[in-house]
C-alpha cells in the first residue's frame, strides 16, 4: 500500500473552479458515460455517490435511477456540498437526491441500505482507503455493487521538449494524492472488504490536438502549481507550460492519461 503523502488537496472555491473546468471537458464527460455504463444503475435503485464534488456524476446517476430511485451524495468538503446542493436544486432533483456532508470512512448510513456505491476519483485522496472501501461494502445490500474510478499517475504524460521535466511535474502532481497508483491496489482492497471483482476496465483519456477546453489543458495550471510547491525551478515550470501550450500546430500536441474502473459485488445472502 502506498503511504499517505504530504500536501493534501483542499477542496475550496479555487479547486471547485478547476474541477468544473476539467469535469465539463469532452474527455471527462465521455469518461462518466463509460463509468455509468459499467455501474449500470437501474430505475428504482438506491445509490450512494461518495465524494460527489460538484455533483456532475450524481445528477446523471439520479436520472439513471428514475423513476422511483434515490441517490445520496456525500462529500467531506463543505464548499462542495453547498455547490452540489445548489446544482441539485437547479436541476429540480431535490426529491430524488439528498446531498450531505460526510466522510467516506464513516458513512452515516445503515448496513445493507443501498443497491450501489459509486466512488469516482475520491479514494485516491483518502489516507484510510481500506476503511473507505470497507464502509462502502458495509452499506451495500447483498448482491449490490461498488464501482470505483481511479487514475494511475504513472500512466499520465504530455509530449514536451523535456520528457524528464514532464515526469518531474507529473510526479509533483501525483504527490498531492494519498494513493497516486490506487488502481493497482484496488482489487486487493475490494477483496479484503469481502467484495468480488466483476469488471476491471481501462478508461484512456487521449488528446491529439491542443484545445484550451480539454482535460489535459485544464490540468496545466494544477500541474504548474504542484510543480512550484514541489520546488521545481519556476522558470523551468513556465518553460514547460509554455511549450505545451504552444503546441497548436497539427501533430505537435499529445496528452494521455489512464484511468481504471473496477466494479465489485457483495455476495447475495447465503452465498460467499
Ligand atoms: C476530484 S473530486 C471528484 C468529484 C466527483 N466524484 C466526480 O467524479 O465528479 C474529489 C472529491 O472527493 C471529496 N473527498 C475527498 N476526501 C473525501 C473523504 N474522505 N470523504 C468524502 N469525500 C471526500 C473532495 O471533497 C472532492 O469533492
């Protein structure tokens, strides 16, 4: 298991603005569609979205479980909870979605109370990830499923004039996560929580054209700030960012990152 790292991300208004930009990019919209397909939420089901952030996924899941379904969305950040609540209200979904402040490692829900748990890009921030997965397993009804989406930060890159500097910048970004390589460890964690893996799929985000509204471009300010905090020389960092942003000619730009979706089930009653 990776150890918990320093510099945890603070999910405040600034982080929310960055998240909004990246999570509305075509790449992440497509990724959510793929994640929902694997989770396969059904009308009438009840679900929990752990670490709901700005509720992009929660709002889509609420529509998947309609009619008759219910969604609980929790997040540990007060700022995110307020934003998510406002978005749920604006979407007219307050009857079917309840947004609460709470922690992934101490879910305020009864045992066996939901059909599914979704945790997208959340567990990598949680130092006690084994505790969080165990909590998700606890609240799943027998036969229910947990779907987790996570990034392996070793599998993230940009084409740049200085590949070694790219590695250092990406590693600086990765250091803000408690578990930057969580996909590799998830199968073991799911098993330890008594769940059985049913799907494990890669979700690549690949960009071959510079587009300021893409995920890769949206990550540049986040990567820059992580690199500066890690003590990489400011001039080097600016050179790196400028190089990538200047790659607007056909064939010059390349960004890729790999995320993974793992779906695991709790055994039906009477089965192991
Ligand atoms: C990158 S965002 C992902 C948001 C959302 N899952 C999505 O895919 O749109 C991570 C979110 O996890 C939340 N978070 C981090 N640690 C948490 C914890 N221990 N319990 C609950 N939420 C947590 C953060 O506040 C943040 O809103």
